[in-house]
């Protein structure tokens, strides 16, 4: 009964096959090793290796020549770079610093895209995405997300003390005339859902995002078109005011109709101070 070849013998045989395939006969160890095996099995094994390699090359060539992936040329497809962070359909994610962009006024979204591209708002990732896009294309992207009417999530769990939220409610709905602070509702609409075409809603946004943006305006990291009304107002806020307003806004449910108010129904009087960001 013949014994099975050992692992060492098998490896030596494979090495001899490779030497035979490569035509190496000058080296003494190659000649010695090849002489220990019968030439016919050695040649047949080498041919089998060649056939296998050719088959793999043909398969790779066939796959490379296959029909290309059919990717639809739609804004939904092109804006996957946006929804990767802002959530499916731009509805936001549980991450606290990523805002919802679905359903926001188109004029507001277009202005923010230009601000990121032009450096008025600081975000390296957004700037790299937008640096080569012109105003018309940014407006097209803005219109796409503005037209997406998707459900809002339930309000976040209450944060901050009841006293802080009460202070935030007063600032949001009444303001503080002693500090020349108009109410948020004076500009963002009585329901705080925004005013077309360029004033965003304040509900349905993460608390941390609200704190970050008000803080950025307060220290003049975030800027808008002059006169920059938000920078002026945020400069009059104390850090505790920012926390209070964010605590209140993040805890509010959306009204039955969360859409921004059409500009024609904006209540009089007009905006309480000049605001360059609402100009077309």
C-alpha cells in the first residue's frame, strides 16, 4: 500500500512545478529537484496551472466588459452626499448637531449652501462638497429638499430645568424689550415654523444644534449677509439665554401644519430690524 505524500514532499513537488513552468533549469537545486519527479506529471500539472490562470484572466475580462451599473441621473441620487449626514430625505438623524433640511424654505437653504461654499459658515466637509457648485445648481438642490414633506419625529425628551424652559419660552414668544431683544416669533412666525422664502422654522431641530448655531452667531463664527440681524441679536444674549431658548424650542411639538408661512400672510409690523439674509 502506497503512503500519502507528506506536506514537505507536496510543497517540493509544487515548487518543482513552478520551476518547470518558469523554465528554470540552470540552478543546481532546480535541476536536482526536477530530476526526482517524473517529467510527464510535472508537465501536466504545469499545464493545469496555465489553464487555470487563463480561465481567471478570461473571467476578469468578461466581468470588466459587462454592462455598467445603471445609476439614475436624478437629484435624489446626486444628493446622497447630503442625506448621508442629514438623514434619509434630509429628515435629520439622532446626532445632535445635524439639522433637518427637508421642508425648509428654498431661499433659506440656498443661502446657507452659498454661505458654506463662500466661507460665511464654517464647516470643512460642507465647503469641500460645495466649492465647485454654482449658484444655480445650489438653488436646484435647495428646491429639491424644500419640496420634501416628510414626517417630523417626536420632540426630544425634556432637557434643562423647568425654570430654564420657562425663560426660553418668554424669549421665544415675547422677547425682552429691556435688552432690545425681539421674540423669535416676531421673525420666524407665530408658530415658529418659519416664513417663506428665506426664514427657517425653529421647531424639530436638535437642541445641541440650536445651542451651537446661536453660540456661533454670538461669537461671530457664523455670519450672514449684511446687515446680519442674527449676529446682532445673538450678541445681546447671555450663554444662559441660549441654553434656555434651545431647551424650550427642542421640547416643542410641531403643529398640525408644520409648513413655513407664506410671505403674503406675514403679520404686520414687518421684521423688527433690518436683516440682509431675507433679501432675494
